[in-house]
């Protein structure tokens, strides 16, 4: 396919995680002059939690902010011809797509083509095979009835299929994060499925955009060392990409934050174990020769991504019921705050032993003293004027977990003087493990309906 070398595709990143801000996405839709707006909202554990929600209610399991995000951008995107691609389908992309069609009708957007990408749910294939867990070498069968989900990371193929069919909104479940950006580039520029260097460069662009505000200075900021202006109105990034894969990372003019060589370099290394071998479903990307250059205010050119043949297995995330966590917190202030908080923690630890609360793991932290840095780094710190005690335990039952927070709460009248602001909680832990599944066992499918 012959392409105009000067043609540019503009892709905006509207979210970097499930609970991200919504206003920057609306700003991108209204002022970003975009061709595509993506929302990357799935963490490892998110989809397992979604599967749990779907088990309780078959109409649920997609991102809880899906409706709010679509209300914020759908009408603008439809008016401006911006196509939306998102993994907010989580554990239930079909239901998510149906909800988007309902919102489109509410907004008067008749004829909007909404696609759902399914096929990442591979629980049946995993249960039928003799697979071993990558993390610990144990058979998947060792999880027994605690296993609730298995989702393979899909690549770009079903998204490209949906784009070629004219879908204006594409809702996926578990796909590789960079695929949300790589797919429209392959669709727009006709890159071959085995043009590994182009796919590697497109994956690089996707990786830079996928966490939204991180590359525009959000996670980069460090007062006095790396100052960033306007964080309260942080703008989310835009990738301007040409047919050869060369790209400029930028943002909406006048929005908060910044795009610099340093913000891009930090995001480049984010979650990358080996920069020369970043495994994705579509390509093993090589970022070791990447060149990053500031070419103007809030404009950074990114080139040099390469790649080699895609792996024959797909990473698959297993979600399982692991345990329960109970927690209680209480604060102490004024002279002797640290000593009183420490005594309070000792009381709770002893109470849990006396009352027979069984914990697989128990943490007694003094927030502001040792909760993050540990005892050794905190030994010579000055005496604080306020300390918050946090007691957290992992248990085999919800009943046991609840008792941990209850014991902390009883410190109001049964512990050291001056405790206040007690809170308590208990929750089930949905944990994740991984295995590598042959891609021949994974069968994506695309469903498109008009609103």
C-alpha cells in the first residue's frame, strides 16, 4: 500500500488506569484534533475483579467508569470523526458494548457502529489442559475451585478487523496495552503483519502513550528536583505518527504538565524488564536503540524502535481467590505519639493471639515511622508529632479478617491515651498468577452492532 510520507495520524490517550481523571480525555476529544482516542484501563488484577463481578451479575464485569467516560466524550468524538478504542470491556466486553450503544441512543447518536472484541477468556482451555503456572511451577489444577478466571493477552488482529469493518467504538477485554495504539497504526498505514521493525516502533509509541498522564509529567514530578507546572489540570498525551513509524509525543496546547525528553525516557523504561526484548502478542519489541529528541516546546520525537518475530505463546493471567485481608487504623498525636502508637500495636498483636485469630501474615506498621522505609532507615528519624497505627492481617476467612479491625477499634477505650480517627475494613483478595498459553488455543472474535 502506497502511503503519503507526510500524512500524520493523531492518537490521544484518554486514560492510563481504571480510575483515571476524565476531564483530560474530554479536553483531548474537544481540542486534540484527534483521529483516535484510546482508554487503557486494565491492570493485572482488574480483570479478575471484573470476572468476580460478572459471576455475581452477568450484566456487569466491565469498567465501572465506562458510562461516565462515554458520556464525556462520545458525542464530541462522533461529531469530529474520532474513533474510540478501549479495553474497558474488562471481563465483559459484550455487555460494555451494549451499554455504549444505550448511551449513544441517549445522546441521539443513531447508527454509531460499536464493536466488542471477545475471545481473551480462555478459562475452559486452561482448565482442560495440563498447564503449569509460570510464577511457581505448580500445576494450574493446584488452584482447584479457587480459580475464577483466565484471560489471554490478545494482540491487534481483532481490533484491526473491527476498524476495517467500520467500527467507530471498539471495546475489548484483555489485550496488550500497546495494541490499542498499534492497531490503528497498522490499519491506517497498512503495515504488514511481519514488518517487525514497524510493529516494534508502533509498540514503542503505544507504550509511551498507554499510561496517559505519566508521560506528560504526572508520575515524573518531584518538587525541587523535577518541577512540573499545572499538575491539577494535567494534559494527557497525543502521539503524532507518520507512515514510517516516526512519532512526536505532545499534548494539547495550554494544558498542564509537560512533555520532555526526560518524561518520555522515564515512561520508556516503565515496566520494561529487558528493553531489547519486550514481549507482546504482536512482536518482540527492541527499544535498545531508541532515540528521543526534543523538537519544540512539549514536542518530543521518538524513533528507533525495532522488533523481531512475535512469540508463539500468549501471556495468560489467572485470577483466583487467595485469602482475606482485615485492617484497622488509628492515629496518635502530640508528645509521645510514637511510643503510644507502638504500645497500641503491641496490644493488638497480643489481643489477636489471645483471642485465637489465625493469620497467615500480620503487619503492624507505624505510618510515618516504618511503614515504607522499615525499622533500620527510620531508627534515627526525629520524634514525630503524629503517627498512625495500621494493623493488617491475611486470613483464611472473612470472619477472621473482620476481627482484626475490631481489635484496633477497641483501642478507643482499651488502649493508650489519645487515640482517634479509627477505621476498619475487611475484603476478599483476588490474586493473579500467569502462564504461557499457545496462541493456537486462543480464538478472538469481533461483534459489531449499530446503536
